[in-house]
């Protein structure tokens, strides 16, 4: 009997350790699921939708881990990585390369472009130490606008990519024309009791998470964490603080570039123009909901946070639409929930999950 | 009416459990220059904070005893009260607006308004704050104040770009321009001045005092005190040592009062100890840009296996030496380690060459306070020597844990386990973690700065014993920087006293206390005075 109470006690304790933001969003998600089931939804339909959004967002959320750990904060300049990935995809598609070859080649180019852009961005972050989080979002907005012009001016003539009239790339390039829509998602896809599991996509996500976990067990990774915790301590131990921060931002930007490839195949479109503009905030909200703070992030934060936050986003729209019988403000409601959670997560950022 | 301008009567003050002033009584006569002297932490600042009604005093429960001004007990609740009573102060940091002229700075918030028709209308419409100013009169007043200091600079010059010495004079001119000023407190006014500037400041002080204004002169420069002060009050550890007429004493005696007899603490006798002649560390013309601890040309030679002490008052640059060599702050000069010239500012190279550093700033530099003990201990060794890595180049959790446990045992680090965050440890145990991290690098030269600051007596003894043991048994060269002369004397083989960014002198640990005191106060040629 005493054993049991002790057990309960420790369970309660470990529940207390879960950050409030995680508990709150988790609770909301659970409530929406129950509401959905009560209103006749199939639980597997709701979970499938949740897993789908989890798969496309997880890598973008993961991109924030190195930048947070190195002390430059969440990567508010995620659009830099995203345009790098978009550029990689556009270039490969313009050569009419299709299918898995497109994905692999685009990924390779994305890493190259992302690292280069990340290097420059890292240098910028070092130049504006102390006000990273003010500078970063606008860097992202600016780069999105610059690439908006580029998409118009780029001399690509592929018929599936340009506007029907005149030149310039389309807003959305359909990947089905290149045999690349859902290509990772469909890889080894399985269905159990109506629950769709996009195996290939999830494999990519978990491989990325594992590599990140491994990286923070290497000398370089441990040094990077120390730079984020206490730059003076790191400096006194002979670590090049600025270099460490640049490496972190190269990683972050390159991972974001890869993330947008996963995202694009998951929806079946390459989205251009102002698409990157508002990608940073939901990705950051994912990791913060998972319990990360502005100074400390773990891979577990990415997995838990992305699943809960994107799961909520994926289920809230259909459930509310049915509950409110298609009232016109359902989408507005979804926006309120999404931005409300982002706002809340950002406001909690400095205090941190722990 | 009493003949005293100001009297402190049995003033005591505690911060929480820490008594910083104990029953201090002394008086200040009208028109005298009264020097206030004491080591860091002796209670000078607290006393002045009481005199100025600083919020820090009242928010911590006020003080005991009484302050009397011209024979009447006064309650000074805020700096405004102090000003109204005619007490002025010139701070160590200048409080001037660079973009204003000298006259505007002197008259700031005490501007003279024009008396004319337009002004009376506009002030009625827009309030007093909108009155136009009588610059002519303001400049005239400022001129008069500057003239009293025999300062022949134009009052309409902008403060920006003035030499530091002039800024000091502007500050003083501002104070003496206030009507009804009775007492002027100068807090280390000569610390930032060149010698000739300091001389003219001292003569200005004489002029002010001759005009009937009393001056409290806080300084640790004994030669200035003996040159200018009428009386001197010495505080030590919050207690009044003595108030004396300067003409009845001398620099040597004052130095002895300041340092006290506490220096002579037990020291394990090691008469047989013979120092290696080999030079391990040679420092030539080292300059370090560490804020508040500037080093301005230090030359030192440290022998192999010795414990070399660096002492001196706070802010004189003793802490800058180790920080500069380790590349924490920008530095220039030549440093030779075991005969090899080392590149300055390259922390990594210093560490790989076998130099370890225990910083005086435990929480800021010494520790990752939100990380466990074991990660703290192994960090530098991993980063510099690639230790604690598995064959796959991943961190070796087992090795890290084992090593941490060993260190916890050896250094008696009191903790729940090696996974406890260092932020939760007491100061002494945090310091032991810092030392453990340095020792994990297996250094040949160890810099330790303020190793016993803010830690309990047991931990203090353990750390000092450990340093002694490292030097005696392992032949490690230890350079210990400390504000506590007593602890330097207890284990060091030689002690360099740093004053104003330079080495004032090097003494054996058994040198008389007065000699240390004189060196700390910038009296370098004390041979004659010792003899006298």
C-alpha cells in the first residue's frame, strides 16, 4: 500500500515537472479529440491528421535546437533557411529531375545553400549580439521579399513551373507533375485501423532527431551548449564563442532548408513568394510548447511540442467546423488559437520550460 | 554651539547578519580636511551612504547611533536632505552631461531665471519650468566657482572632450557653487588623475577648506593624505581604529593602522624550503584592459613550483593580471612560459600549454550554474585535451561520472550527487568545483583569483591547504591573487603588491604589516620612512 502511494506521488511529481505550456496545449488537444469523438469523428482520422502535420513541421521545429543551444535564441530567421530549400528545389525541378532523385539532389543543394546562408546569418548574429531576437525576424522578412523578386526574374522556362501568361515562377509548383508529391510520405506507408502512418516521412524526422541528439553528445555539441549557457565560461575554457555561434546558425539554417523539402512533399506543392514569411513563428511555437526555453532546447521538446501543437491545429479545424455547423468564423477561431498559443509560447520563452 | 561641524556618534550598521560598522564615532571640524582611510570593506562607503541618506541604508533597516550636524541631530532620509543640509559629494564616476557647457553643468537644475515681462507671462501660462534662463548670470557664477579653484578654463567650453582632470574640477565647482555648502565629500578624487592634476586638486582642496568648507577626503594614497589633510580617521573591519592629527603621525604609522596586526597569522614553518631558481613564468610590460582592474605595465617573474601571491586594494589591477594572461580581457605585453613566448589573448593556447585558471568571478565565468557538477568538472579538459570521449568521439558518461565522484571525494565537495546543479551548491563547494575543473586539466601553472572570497572558514582552509599541497607535492606553480593579505601571507612564498596597475613591490610573507600597507597605498620608496 505504501509502495502504491509512493508510486502515485512520483507520478504526480513527474507530471509537475512537465512545463505548464506543454500541459496546457496537451490538455486543449485532448479536449478537442474528445469533442471530435463525441461529435462522431473517428479517432484514427483525427490522429492521422495530427501525425500528418507533425511529419511536415517536425524538421522545421528541429532547426531551432542548435540556435537556441548556442545562445542566439530560436531561429526567427527561419525564412532564410526556407528560401535556401526552395531555391534548391526550384533549381533541381527546372532540370526536370523527378521523383526520389529530385528529393535527394534538392536535399544536397539545400544543405549547401543553407550552410552558406547560415554562415552569413551567423556572422550577422555575432555583429548584433544582445539584440538577436529583434534583428532576426526582419532579416527573415527581408530575405523573403528579395526572393519574391528572384522568383519573378529567374530565367526558368519549365512549363509546369511558370505562370501561364508571361514569365516568372508560379505561387505553387505542383509536385505531382514531377512524381514527387508525398514521395517520402508514401514510402512504406502503412495503415492500422484506419490510422495512416507516413513511415518514410517519420523516418526522416526521427533520423534527424537522432542525429541532433548525437551531435549534442560530441565535443563540438557540448561546447556549443556551454556557449549558450554562459559565453564567458566557454571563452575561459578556450572555446571560440563566435565560431560556435556561426556553426549553430549554419546547422539551423541548413536544417530549415531540409525541413521545407519535407514540408513541400508532404503537401504536394512547392510554395513560393510570401510563403516563407510566416513559417518561423509556428515552428518556434512547436519547440516552445514542447518545453524548450529561449536558452535551452532538447530533441524531446521538438517531438512532444510539434505533436501537441500541430496535432491541435490539425484537429481543431474539422472538429470545430462540425460542432459549429460550418459557422463562418471557424477559420478565424483556428487563427486565434494558433496565434494565441504562439503568443503565449513567446511570452514564456525567457522563463523557460523548466 | 559645538565647535564641530559634523559628528558621528556610535554609528553601527548591519546588512542582514553582517555587521559592517561597529560603534563608529568621530567628528569633523569646520574648515578642516579630514582624511578617511581604510581597506576595501572597512566601512568607508557605508559611512558615506549613511551621511547621504542613500536608499540602500534605509531599505535595509537604517542604522544605529546618531549623526549630528552643528550640534543638532539630523535625520538624513535621502540625498536631497543631504544637499539641503549643505553636504555635497563628488563621486568617483563623473556625473556630467558631455553635450552641455561647463557652466550649464555647474548650474544644472539650479538654473537662474530671467526676471522680465515675457517670463512672468509665459511662466503663468506654461508654469515655472518654461521660464527663460539668465545665461549671463549663470556663466558669471560658474566663472566665480572656477576662479575659486584657480581654474582658468572658459566656462562656456563643452564638457565633452575635456581632460579627465578638468571634469573632476567641474564636479567640484558645481558643489561649491551651491549656496550653503558646508561639507564636501571627495571619494578617491585623485584615483583617475595624473600626478600634476592631482597636485592641483590638492591645492584646490586647501583653498576650499580655507574658505570655511570642511572636506572629507577618502583616499588610500598616504602621501596625499599626509600632504593635505589636517586629521585622519582610519577604519578597519567596520571599526574605528583611530582619529589622529596628521602632524602627529606619519605614513608608516598610518599604513600600520590600516592593515593592522592581523597579518601575522600562523604559517607552517618550512625553513628548509628552497625555491627553484628556474623561472616558470615571466611577464613583461603587461597591460590589460579589464574594466575597474586595469593593468598598466606589470613585470613579474614567477619561479617554478612556488606559490606567488598578488595582493593590493580593489580596483588597482591585481585581478587584471590573471585575466589578461588567460585572454579573458584584451591585453598586450610579453608573457613567457617556461622560456617560450606565449601569444596573448589566445585562451586556448594558454590552456593547452598547461595553464589553468580559477576565476574570481565564480558565477559569471567559473561555472555553468544550471549544469550538473560532473559536466562542470570535465568541461575544459574535454574541450582542450579531448578527454572523456569514447572511441566514437561521443561524451563518455561513465568516465565523466567516475572522475567527478573522485574529485567530489578528494576535495570534499558537499553535494547530493555528481548530478546536482552547481547553482544549488554553497559558495565554498562551488569554489571546489571550479578548482576541480582546473585540476582536471592537469596544469603545470595554476592561476587562482580570490579563491576564498565569500566562502566559509572550513572550505577556506581546505582550499589553501590544497594549493600548498599542489605546490609542495606536485611542484605545481601557483599564482594566487587575493584581497586578503592574511591568506596570501599564510601560504605564499613571495607576495607582489599591485597599486595603480603596476607592481609596487614584492615582499616576503613575513615582512612587517606596515610595509604591505605602504605598498598598497602607493608609497614605493618606504626604506627611508621605515628607518625614520
